[in-house]
């Protein structure tokens, strides 16, 4: 090695003042030819005044339990100046007698350091047979004949210094370099060490070990189980210590020495394991491998590509790779599979063998979170967290916690769980624990806690259930355009979330869809399972091989983008009835925490309890150190719900004085304008809210409604389109957009939106049904206030879905209101012709599940007609109440159910339904008392009745 290094700046002085070289004294002899400093055309001989200090560092002893014997020579020259050139020349004579001193070189035309001129020469006797190979993106340097030698010369000039891209897979490296080797074939490598291994694998003459082998044979019925027991014996009871001094790096200690000392390196552990397996009548041989899984099919036969030795075993016609130097394997197909695509068995006439890579059979890293809302949605949910590490990670975690005080480990895990759930809600009562499971070689960290979620804003992200992965950025350097990319392999992760709702409640909308996508040699997945009040989602990924091709990376991000918008959220529906625990949580004063009081006020107002909300807003306002615009604006909204306009205006004025741009303040102004029927002022207020927060979906909805009331339908539509842009997967937004299109007579475009919604919910064949329901719902809403508009909506819908019976019967009812007897009669006649359903018997039609499935409005009309003729029929009033309830006309439904109880006070089903509905509209005390009384009379009344099943089955 002859090197010249010039110091260009003061930053280079530190590096240039220290020269070093390394050698293995058992194999090598260093010779320093000269160390010169060239300064101002003057040559200074450094060795006249200084000399090398020899150190033995054993840098790998602590981290890898390895003793190499490598020495380092260090020379320190304090007199180095900017502008000096260091001229350093040395050589190392190496004798690798184990392998008869082979010639092996792997080179490249690239330099990781800036170099003006770099020259590498390799020479060998002309009589030596040397193979050469150049990668597909490299040229073999020229080889010349010089006397009795052949000389390869590789020159690098004006190199700026560059490393290979960090994303480059090891299998791509040979494509960019050249190789020399005097090894004629792979068997020549093993032939040199095979005698030593054959001798070393002799079974130790040890009574204790013989007894263990006998016990393994007796206690395990199958060869697979015996092989695993032998592997565990070597992994668990023989500690790893590598002695690679001299030939010890290649020649093994005997199995007897390894067992006697209960320690060994990979070679020693391998020969002991082979001896045990053969004693158990299992075919086993040592095998050389590359620990970094080099693509040996791209290499010439070389000793230097191997750095590890394992066991190849054949059991029942299957090949198993076993590594005695690992720890914790509990299966012949372990959680973290061995990654060796090529092995070289140390056998006679050995050949390189390709071994199919195995995928993990279960997640290497698995996290699970259970959220239990059994006490109520607003109550502190019980959460259970579990994080499982397997393989090397389990051993690392076990070692980590063993070295730290328990209190510190607890603190670290507590902080970890807090960070994981940060921003999700009020977290409390965290209790962490951890354990190493010896039988499965798993490290399990777990915790229990309580968390109160904030349901008042946007939908809540389901923890762990969604993430947007980022793919590789393709290499821009054209030299690497077709190079493979390295992948984390083996890798298999799982993040499972379980959400448990209160028993009998179904008031949370989950928006989470399954997917399975392969991108860049990785399979990404999310499974979703709903079982009653329980939702389970499992998101994860598994790497399919250690590399991805350039073509796969080119399309990787596009493939991953297929599920990047498939968020996982949960949202509380309107109409949720607070449990006793919920109410206690929301009405309890938050000690010295005005933000918590504010959130509870939001929730109470959303739940239709403005008085309770005002109490919490009062507490928050009192505890904030300065006037708080958001709290004042929210209290104004609560006062508006109570029709206390004077107090609302006062709070609005106070909030405006603090922060005139507060988003909720604009909402309060908008609500006040709506109450005062000033749509222009409402538009201005909601425009202010949108200006304050451009993604304020609620403000877009309210402004759209105001625009529509002002007759500006195009602007109303634009706001709804903006909402869909912001929330492309939101079913409510698409439904609102389609409904507005129907209102504007654009039924064909609304039909397209219904198709998008059908695709989104996973039922593309439901497009027509969704479209019909949308048209019916809008017409029903307009039927009383604007029957002409309702008729226009249904007529436009019939253009798209001609002769659809449900639309015909609804239009007949609307035409009755318009006194269009002829049109109504024609629609009913066509309805009867298409369905063969008679409307002549009002009682029968009212109670008919078939009519209910077609049109709730028509069924309600029949009930009203039937009750006119039979005012004291309880069944008719109950059906009418049920229809009104499904149409969200709850006050009218209460009146219908109450009339049924007046006709027949002892009817438990009527009393139960009335009580349940009273509880839903906030009259909990009367409702719960009535439900309890009904249940005492007949415990089956809580069961869902047939009409309800019919409605839900109809969708």
C-alpha cells in the first residue's frame, strides 16, 4: 500500500496526524517502507523521530464475544500542517496455510474517498491458474505479462469519493465489481477444512452428555422433536465465544472441548450439534454460509465470502438449517428464519447449494390494543396494550431490562405507552409490566390504562389501524437504474386493534376497510372483522424476499397509494344514549384542568344537554387564567340551544373581544343568524369559519344549507363538492352531494355518486337501491314544505330508474298533496301492475313488511288511513310509531307510542318502545322507569320485533 494524502484545511489535520495499519500476527507480517512528509519541496522522514506503537484492541470482544488477536500499529506525528503531503508506504505478507495461500481479490473502479490517482496492482505467477469475473456493469482491468508473472492493474483517477447507494441490495454488489480467484471450484474450499471438521464432530466421551442424548431420545417421539431438543441444548447451555486467532478462524475446536468448556464459536457449536444429531440417527453436516446472504452464485469460488458455519440436517425428506450460535429457537422453523440462500456443505465433492428462503410463520413483532367501551362511550375506556418481540429482539429486550432497575424500566414503558396514545384523549392509571417467556422465546411488554376519548370533533382515528407507508425513492443515478433494492428481511409485523362497544349499543360508525396489496416485494394487509359489539382490525406487512427489483420499486409507491386513503376511523352517531357512567364522567368537574372541562362541555352539548354543557363551560372559563374565546363561543352555542339569545349574544361579544378569528365564534354567529333567519349573515359567518380553518367540514355543510335556502344551489353544490374532496372516503359527504344533485334535477350525476358509494361500502350491486333511497328520503323531506319540488325530484329519478315501484308510490302520495288526482291514480295503477300489491286494505298495507321495504312514506300513509277508520287499534299505532322513529321523526313517534299505551296501558311492548325512545331523546328518568316496568311484565320485550328486522334487512 502506497498512499499520498494532502492536508487541504485545518479540518484535515486531525486525520492526517494519525496513521495506522492492522494485521493478524498469526497469519501476517507488516513491513513499513517509509513515512514521509513533503513540505515546500522538502522531504521529512517521520520515522527518524517517531515510531509505531503496537496495540491489541479486541474491539469485538464486548459486542460480538470475539477474540481475533488482530494488532494495530499507530503512529502519531504532531507536526502536521495545512498544505503538507503525507507519503506512507507499507506492505503486509500473508500466509494462509490452511487453504494453501489462495489468491482472492474483489475490486471495484469506485473509491469511497476522494482520490486524484489510485492504482491497485495484483500479480501472480504465470503458472498459477486464476479465474476472473467482471460484473455486468464493470470491466475487468487489463492484465499484462511481466516476466514470469501476470499483473492486473486497476487505475482510479479524479474520483470525488462516492459510496454505493444505501438502498443497494447485497446481491447487486457483484454487478459493479470484478473478481480474481485461484480456487478452481467450491469443493476446493471445503477440502482444506473437511478433515479438521470430520475429526472435530466425534461424539464426546462424556457420561452426562450421553445421558442427555438418551433422555432426548426417550422424551421425544419424532426425529424433528429430537433435533429441536439437541438444538436447544447447544443454544441454551453452551455460551458463544469466538476464538479466531490464526487458524482458529477456520479450524474448529473439537466437540469434546466445546462441551467440556461449555463455550464455543460458530464452528465449535456446529460440530457439537452435528455430533448430537448423528448420535440421534439424524443426517447432519456442517455448512459454510455468508452471514449477510451474499449472492454466492455471482461469485467465483472464494474462501473470503464465508464468515459463518451452521448445520444442514435432513429429516423426513426435508432440509433444515440449524444455527447453534443463535439463541432462543423453539422450532425447526423458527419465528425469525435463517437467511442463507446458498450454503456450502463441508462434505466430499461439495457443491454450492441453493436453499429456498422461508417466510416467518407468525409476526416477529406484534402489538395489540384492546379498547373496552363497555361502561359507555364517554366513560373512561379500559385499554389493554400488549407488545410481543420474538427472535433476536426478544433476547435484546430481555438483556436490556435485566441491566436496569425495575423502577426505571417501568418509567420507560409508561412513557412509551403515553407516546403511543398521545393526542387520543385523557390517559390515566397506566400500569406497565413485562416478562420474558422462556418456553416461546418471546419478550412481552403489556399495560393497562384508562382513556377518555374526545368524540366531539372529527372522526377518531382507530389507534394502530392505519398508517401510510412510504416506498423507496428510485435511484436517479443511471448507473444504478436496474439495481436491486435491499429489503428488511425477514420482517413480519402485526398491529391488532379490538374495540368493544357497550352491550346492546350500536351507535358507533366504523369506517375501516380491508386491503391486501403487494408492493416492492412486501405484502401489506389489513383485515377487518365485526362480531356484534366487537370490532377487530389487524394491520401489518410481511417482506417476501431480501430484495426488490428496480421494476418493482418503479411501481411500488403507486401500489401503496391504493390504500393510503383507506383510513380507519370511528365516529359516534347522533342519538347515542348516555350511560350512567357516561353522565357521571361528563358532569364531574375536572380538577384544575380547564381543557378537560371544555371537552366535557362539548360532549354534553352534542348529547342535547346544554345546561350540563354550560356548567362545564362555566368551570373552564373560571379556570383559564385569561378570557378564553373558544370556551365563550361554545357557551354561546349552548345558550342558543336553550333559545337564550341575550346570553348568547353576550358570550359572542366577549369571545370576539378576545379573538375575533376563533373558528367556533364564527359558528356561534352562524347559528344565531340561522335562528334569526338571516341566511346572508349565516353565509358570512361560516365563510369566516372556513377562512379560519380551510378544512372545517361542518362550516361547509352549514354554509351549503344557507346557500340553498337563498336559492344559490350552485354554490351549495360547490361546498358539498369541497367536502368530498376533503373527505373522499366519507359516506355522509357523498350522500349529501348526491342529495343536492337530486335537488337540482341532476339525477343522472346523483346516480353516479350512488355508484361510488356502493363501491365504497363493498356492495357495487347496491347502486340502484342506494339511489332510490336517496331520492325517497329527499322527497319525503320536501313533501310537506315544497311538494312540487318533491314531485320534480321523484320524476327526475324515474327518468334514470324508470317504472321503479317505490318511486311511483311515493310520487302518487306527493301528487295527492298537489291535488293531481289523475297523476296519483296513474302512478298507483302502475305500481299495482308492477308489484301485484293491493292498497285497498289500509290495515293490511300498514302492517305489511313488503310495503315497508318499498316505501316508508307509503306505509305511513296507509297507517294514517287505517287509524282514521280504526282509532283504537294498538298494533296500528305501534307500527305508525315505529315508522316515524325510522324516519327520525322522534317527537311524532313518541306521540304514537304514547297513544298505544293509553289505549292498552298493560301492553309491555308498547311501554318498552316508548320508554326506549324517551331515553333516546333525553327523558332518561321516565324512559328507564317505563322500560324496567315493561321488562318486569315480559322479559322478552327487549328482543327486536319482526318489523324492525324487516327494516334492517331491507337496508
